[in-house]
């Protein structure tokens, strides 16, 4: 199973779509939560494909932290 991240209103081509296999996604999610726990708290379901996610500001703040 893979995880897909789709930008709702992307400001660039880069923000449109990102996909990672499950074995790659889970470590990425854990690293994100480790380095930016306050930003990542806005997303409750890091291990599912249910549509939960960060808003644009949260995504930018996570990118800076990583």
C-alpha cells in the first residue's frame, strides 16, 4: 500500500502530488512528527489514506523543519 499526498490548492507543480510506498511513508511520517510535533499535531491520521492532512501553512512549516 502506498500513501498519496495531494495538494488541494497547490501554488506550484511540486505541490500537486507526492506518493510513497508504505514502507517509505511510515518512517517519513515518524521523522516529520519527531522534528515538528507542533505542526504535525494538526494531522491525526498519519498512517491512513483518509484525506486528513496539513493546510498550506502547516505544509510550509513542516518543509522548513525538515
